[in-house]
C-alpha cells in the first residue's frame, strides 16, 4: 500500500469519526445531520460535471439513487437520535461495525454473492460479541434490559440504513461505469448526488416532525461555516477512500484500515466528550476490531 493511499485512508478515518463526535457535541438531530450533508453536497455540486453527462444514465440509476438517499436519511436519523440518547463511544462502534456483518449476509441471501468461509464466520461472531460488551460499563448494566433502550434501537436503525445504501450504491455505481464512468468519476459524482437526494428526502420529514423544526434556530446560531465544514467532512470521507482504492492494488487493505475509525471514535468520545471509559468498552472495541479485520481480509 503506497504512503499516499495510507495517508488518505487515515485522514478519512479521522474525518468520519470526527464528524460523528462533532455532531454529538452540537446537539445531534436529523435536521443538523441531513442539512449539513446536503450542504456539503451542494458545495461540491460542480463535481457532477466529471465524466459522461448525467443524461446518459438510465432510468434505473435514478431509482437506485432515490432509494440510496432514503437509506442515507434513515442512517442519519438513526445516528442523530441515538447520539441524543447515549454515548458516542458505545453507539458509534455498533452503528459502524454491524453493517460489516449484515451486508455480506444479505448480499448472499438476495444477490447470490460469495460464500462465507470459516474466518468470515469467526470475524462476524467477534463483531457481535464486541458489540454486546460495549454497554457493560458497570455491574448494574449487566442485564438484558441494557440492550432494550431507544438509543440501541436507533443505532440499529443507522446500521440498517448503512446496509441498505451499501447494497444499493454498488448497483448504482455499476450502472454509471457501464455508461463510461471510471471508478473515480462514478464515486465522485454519486457521492454528490446522494447527498442532495438525502436532503430532498429529509426536507418533507423535517417539516412533519415538530421536534426537528424546533432545532432549526439552534442550527442558525451555529452558523453557515460550521454547517459547511461538517457537511464537507461527511461527503469527503467517501471520496478519499475511493481515491485510496484507485492507488492500491489490494483493495482489502483499504477496507481493513477503514475500521480504524471505530477505536478513533471511541477515543474521541472518551477524550473530547468526557464519556466514561471502562474495561468493558475497551475490550468490546478491541474484539470488534479483531472481528472486522478477519472479515475485511
């Protein structure tokens, strides 16, 4: 793996964990996440001029894009509502890692993709075991009801949204490449279109949810620079990974290194947000990371 690719992945890892922690610190909500994401997409909208014209894309692509935007909105909402009710250092690893287990399982069931081997199964078991350890920060938490909380439910919604857009994006990017896009131009154009489509889905929902409407004045107080900065962090993480993949012969290295965002997110939550550190949280994070490495490699 070249030094340039390694640097890009590490920057992407820090940015991904960073915008999650930043979102938690600044009163997380569906409105703050989707408006920031959509703003980032609008700022980067000139990227849609890369590669072949959008008019060459088939109607099927636009259907996949609409579904991807819906899944992204569910992901953003799940994260925001989970962070409003719990700790980033617990919820971020769960929302980040569980899709690595769920995507291949659903891909096999629905798309007839590759068969899992023994190491994949072991890795998935470790991810689940690590996720179960994360909330057990004190003896009183060691009961089943610890997992039956709104925060955990919303974290699972975020994971489900990630599974959805991950499977859908693969189909959409394949259609783009069939019309003449390279991997890089397809990724750059799609990340912008996806951000704008997510915003398009979110606006009517924000109008219907009184709690989200009440948060809009707080967003105005934060100012446009904060919104744009967060939005660019959210959109650019994916673009940096795409470039790193183009610079690397073995893509699995990139996939594995991306999982470093989990311990980074936990570390940021404990250090920056002053969330409690515990041996269970440390153990769960390390077990999840080991499992993710087995699945990725």
